[in-house]
């Protein structure tokens, strides 16, 4: 668990996290004024690729003129995702809802004059999808944040705690607005690295959220006062030792809309990454970066639709499963049913012929292809009657059953799975 500081009963947190563990896929939406010029969200002025003044001028061009929250929600549902996370406020300090604390919002400060969040959450909830709110703790535009924009905003918190308190009261008031107006199912914090848990009052923030919604879950970017870990972009080589984790990943190289970024991942790449994540017990939070008018790039739509079609065919092997075999038993990703009586083996494209499974002590009831239900033949090789060491299971996979991206084999066992983990030999 992430929140080692909290006194919470393990059974309670596991029950609360079950929908997240079953969901496997979420869609991460970065929509903001940065889409006007197609620059990186907040970091473009932080890294001095654009001045802060020019960055903020983008507010004048943010229209959401073609924003269709129902279409967004339909597309997300089509992917097979069970939840979506959207930016309520990034590090630039521009809220995508009607904040009453300043004029830096899509409602009061842009031609859009629209609350991005409310109609989107309404559409998600109509489809029984969970609603997640991204919220930046840091605010590089706020005068009381100890930032870097100008000399007046640079100060040592220890030497001017009153000023820090003003900012802390501000950010917590905005957080409370999001809490009261939208009551998210999931909170996705960012920016915690700039200050300690004590300075952020992380424990207090957690209490605020859970008082309003005891079932809300929180990511780990609240100085470890969250419920799950969020590795970003980089896939772990070995299975993480967390109870729950989520890989957040872009569809090209950018979180938000950047027209010059043509480095789109292929559907094959997205699906193989997704399968590996699920096989290792995690979720994938895949990014979507709409344009300033609310439309979605065609390349993004193509990825989502291909992912959705694959999930529709293979969802049995993905959703509401648990992580699969330990390394060495099968040369590829795998998952299992929650009762451990069904094993799912994944094969990358063009992987037909004979598939090998090692160390399976169980008797096999049936093997079939996920999607088509085609029954498959198998053979056990090398089993010696007087030895406890199991033989090798070879499964014949017809070429005409192979999916263009990733195939899945269903191995139905006669009892919960038992694995041989020894080194072979005579005894």
C-alpha cells in the first residue's frame, strides 16, 4: 500500500479499490489553453520555450467551440475503459471549471465561457464510467506560490510562512470546489514533489476528500498519502510490488495536443503494452489530447477504436482478472480468473504453431481461443509417472485463429492452479 501513514483496515481499502483493480483501463484527458498553440502543458514556459506572458495569451484563443462531451464519453466507452481522468487544473493555474477564487478559468477567462468538467462527468456517469479529477498542487502562476516566474514570486517558505499559508488556503479552497461540485470517484494529484507532506498538509487533504466521499481513491502523488502508485511512461521490467498501480502513458509523445508531434504509437504497440501492464497486475491510463475547440485528432480516434475492437473480442482475458503466471512458465504475458481456475495466455502477432506451457501441475479441462471459442488440441510431453515434476504442455494454435495484434488462449483447469517451482531432477 502507498499510504503507510494512515490507520485504515486492509479489508476496507481492498473493498474500496476493487473497482479500480477490475477496471484495467482508463483514459487520461489533458485539455487546456496549451492546445491553442500546441505547446506542452505548463512545462513549455517552465522550460523557457515560451514566455509565461505568451503562454497565458492562449486564453484568448481557447474556444471549445466543438466540444461534445457525449462524443468523448462514447469514444472512451468504446475503448473498453472503465474510468477517465481529466485535468481540472494544470500547473499553469488555469481551471477548466468555474472557480470562484480568481478569473483564471475556461468559464471566466476564455471565449469558451464553458465548464469543461461538469458536462463530461455527467456523460461518464450516464454510462456507468468512473470519474477522475486531475488536480495540480503547484500553481506556477499564483503570486503566493514560491515559484520562478519573477523575483516577487521567489521566496523561502520558512522565512515567509504567512505567504505560504495564503497559497495553501487558496489551493485547498480550489480543491474543495472540485470536491463539492463534482465529487470525483478518483483524485489524480500532481506536483507534490516541490514540497513535503507536512507543507502540503497532505493528511488533511486526504481527510477532506474522504469526509465528502469515503469511497474516493487517491493516487500516490500526495506525498504517499494516496492509495496506488503511478509510474509515468516507463514500463516496469519486473512486476511492481504494489497492491495497486497504474501506468500513465501518452498516445504519441505528448500529453496535450501538439500538432507537430507525429510520433503516434500504433494500435499494436498500445495493445501489447496494455496486455503487459494487466499481466503484471496494473492498469493503463492512456492519454487523449483534444484540440482547443474540443475535437480529437483522427490518429487518436484510430488508436482508441482499434483498442476498443480488440477489447471487445478479448475482454474476458483482461477485465476483472488477476495477474498471471510467474516468469519462466510461459514466454509471454498471462492473466488468470479470480478463482484461479482459468488461465489466459497472450500471443503477439504472427505467433502461431505450437505454444509451450511449463510447470503446470493441474489437469486441463479444455483449451480454446478467446473470441472465437475455437477448441485447441494439446499434448503433454516428458511427464514421468513416478516423478512429481510435470511435463511440458504443447498447445497447437492454427494460423487462421491468430489476431492481427495479440491473440489470447483460454486454458480451463479442473481445479485452482498449482505450479511446480522446482528444478527438475529425479526426486
